[in-house]
């Protein structure tokens, strides 16, 4: 027989005795850790795929330096931030080295620091931009990940706190007896924390295992919807498991701090005499003299005496509901139909490939016989030819209107390099552009005067009425042409081909001829009858398949691409929210069980004096419904305005977004909560029905 019992042994016995609490805690931690593992696996796998693609295309190195002095080369070899310095074959008599950094966190800034420290000049530097863009981890990404982790810890911590708080209340007299038997406050804290650490470790291990399984199911599905030629495979690293495990244990330790501290600070007499259901503030109030007591009266009594634990349930449900509605508002705002309506396009586009289009001296154009063939084809309703040319800004205008972005600096683009693509549209497309700008300038003005329409890209501060000056032939002859901006369009006009460093501009084709710009027809937008799409599509494929300078694009393919990207985002976002909803459901289940099971004796007495099983069932349903309705209602009141604010932030970078109030999502949220509480109350009632009135009263 065991004469001495260690604290870990007592903690283990306590976990077995309080199975309900233990199971709910382990389930909560495992759900949180599972979600954390999937989140990190997806980020890591996606980044590894991007790095591999960039490495195949441009090489797996961060930067290349040439013409280094012996001093600079020795310093690079001894630099703590650099993992490897690799000499490469000399080019034009100049020796080069490629460097690989030890860390990808802010690697662009790290390169700048190294270059400034060792005096490496711009003409010696060649950054591997594709590779840097794929693996650079910026401060913004770290903050985003931190916010997601903090939110997950907050939601899960609420649940852990509430479960432990209920546990402390229900077992306060037992803990008081332990103190009376000789436990001091330090030993009581150690007893409770040992128990929580065991639960945290068990839940974390379960979460990591389940997270790995979910990752192998979910991540490839999300990756395959991103329209990238290389599939997304699950990649892992021990750091993910370590981080997820640490977060799981941290959630439990943070959640138990206040309940453990409260229990340790109470005296033995307070703990033994403590009555969990007693609320002195409510007890001091006089009755209202009612002669008839309803089920709602009993419900209010039970809710009032468990206010503290109920508050945390409502908070947990509210946080999850708010996150759901904010996410839904942003995703619903991604209106694909509106995006496509705002574009200037037909059903198909035939155009010169970039290489052929950029070289205006090549003379390559869409042959006239191709246009003639298209006009003869049955099913084609409209043809809209498009032309374009490249012009350099004057340096004065570039400094006045444009801003040099970090990307421009990396590519070595300065004010003297700012250029734009000028697109030539026909009458129909120019009319459409004028309608979208909303300015009262006629088509005749556009055709006869030096008006131009700007396509906004967020790198300049142009407004309608401003003027822009361009240099002819890159300024070699010193000629400058001036245009007045007739209006500004959002950056969603498709089928424009390629872009320059500055904004795109749209000009009437007649003005192209007036300024001797490149008047080759380089792209044709094709509109077809709905009933003839399949036949015309097959005809266009045959027409263009043997011409290496021409490419065919489809409106439907573009729509499918946008839709697939939106669906992938929806799946990822709602998958996260399902996990959070499950965590909140665990909180609701635990609280409902605790509330109802703590009322066994009262329910037995009520049955003894005449309450039927049906009335008892409705009472339990009413209590659960009050909690879920409160959480859902508050979530809707807070989530709808917060969702609109999130939508407004999203719309700043997505002009096609259209706000749609999340009415259906609010309904689904409330229905989800109601179904959960109904199932919980029904299951508990089923268990109570098996207990006799005598056993309930003896509880």
C-alpha cells in the first residue's frame, strides 16, 4: 500500500477523477495546436515551393558581387550573416562571387547593411530579385503571423481559463481539505500546475499528430487551386513541431494562472465554506411577489448564480463569431462578376507575345489577313484592335508625380528611368473608358485634342486635369509631347499586354497616328455569340497555334482562374474558423455540462414537486439557448461593423470589391450555435433521464 504520495501522483489521480475537465482541456489544446501546425506547415510549404521555383529559374543565391577588392572579399568570407561565399566564372574579365545568407528574415535589409559596411558600390551589386522575393521574410509577415498566433492563444486561453475556473469552483472544498491536511500555497500551486503541464503536453502531442494528418489532406488541395504549375507538397521541419508544442503548453499555463492564484490565496475556512451557486448580490434582493413561477424564472435564477462562468462562454462565442463575420465580409466583397464587368475586354484576346510586341522595329504585327478571316467567321460579333507604345517620362514630371518604391530601388529604377505604356483604343473602347472615369469629356474631344486617360497603379499622384510630359525616342532628339489627363481608371483594365515602370495610359488610336507612335495592331479583343463560343474558341486555337509570335487568351479561363483563387481563399479561411468554432463549442459543452450537472439535486427536487421531464428538458434548452443567443447576437452587433471596416481596408487594394452585408452568414452563425446547444442539452437530458429522482436528490 502506498504510504507516500508525490505531487505528480496526486495530479495524475486528480486528472483521472475529473475526467470531464481533463478531456475538454486536452481537446481544446489539441485543436489549437492542430490549427497552429497546419498554419505553419502551409506557410513553410508555400515558401519552400516559391524558393525552389526561383532557384530553378534564377539560381539559389541571394546576391552576386563583382570586382571586389581583397579586403572586401576577406570581410565577406568572415561575415557572420553570410553562410557561404561562392566564386563564379569571371565575366568580361571581372571576377564575381555569389553569397548565401544564414537567415531569410529581412534578407534584403541584411544585404544593404553588408554592402554599406564593406563599401560595395551599386555597380558591383547584382541582387537575385526572383530568389529574394520568394524567400524574404519581412517585418509585415512576422507581424501578421504574430497576430494570428496571438488571436489563437487568446481564444484558446479563454476556454482553458473557463474550464479551470469551473473546476476550481466545483472542487474548492476538496482543495480546502487538502490545505487543511497540510498542503501549503506553494504545494497547491505545484499540484495544479503539474496537472496542467501534463494536460498541455498530452494535448500538444495529439495536436501535432492530428495537424500533420490534416496538413497532408488540406495543403495540397489549397495549393493546387493557386494556378501555379508546380504543385504544393507538404514540407515540414522540426521547428514547426517545437513551436506548436510550446504554444500548446503556453496556452494551458496562461489559462490557469488566475484560477490557480485565486485558489492558492484563499484561506482554508473560505474554501471549505464556499458555496459555488451562492450570489450575495442577488440573494439580497426582494422577490417581486409573483404567485406563479415560470420556466424562465428558473432559467434566470440558474444563469444569475453562474454569471462568471457564463460570461466567459459568451466571450468565447463572441470572438469566434466576430472573426467569422469579418472574414465573410471580406471574402464576399471579392465580387468576381463585378471585376469582370469593370474590365475592357471581349470573350477572347489575340495578341503579340511580349518579345514581339516590345520590339517595334521588328515590324511584326497581327497580319491583315488574320483580321479579315476573323471578320468573316460566323459567331464573331465584334473586333476591337488595340495598339501600344512605350514612352519615357520627363525627369521633372517623374520627380513631381511619382514615388520610387522599394521594388524600383531593388531593380535600379530611378526617376530618369520612369516610363509608361500608352495604349491605343478604338471608338467603342474609348467610350467605355470615358464612362468608367465619370468625366464629362466627349469622344470627339478625345479624338481631336491631346487628352489621355490614366490607369492608376498607386505609384503616382495624378488627378484629372493634370498634365504629363513624355520624351520621344527616349529623349534622344529632345522632343517632348504633352497630354492632359481626362480621367483616372482603377487598375483593372485587362488585355493591356505589358506595363512600364510608371502608370499605363490610354489614348485614342487617331492620336497615335498624329504623334507618330507605334501604330501596329498588336492585340485584338474578340466578342462572340454565346451560342457559338465553343465553335469560335476551336477556330481561334487553330488560327493561332502555328504562329509563334501570337498568343490566345480566354475570358472564361480568366474567370475560372479568379474563381479558383477565391475558392482557395475561402477554403483556407473557413477551415481556420471551423477550428476556432470547435474550440468555442468545447467551451460551451463544458459550461453547459457543469451548469446542468451541478443542478442535479435541484432538478430532482423540482421533479418531486411536480415538474415533468418535458418541462425539465425545455428548461435545460432554455439555459443553453440564452448563452448561445447572447454570444451570437453580440457577435453580429460587433462583427458587422468590424467586417465593414475590414472590407474598406481590403477595397483600397481591390477596386472591384462590392460590400455585401453578411446577412446569410449571421443566420448561419446563429443556426450553428443553436444546433450545437440543442445537441448538448439533448445529450445531457438523455443522461439525466436515466437517473431516478431519489439519486438526483442524494447528489
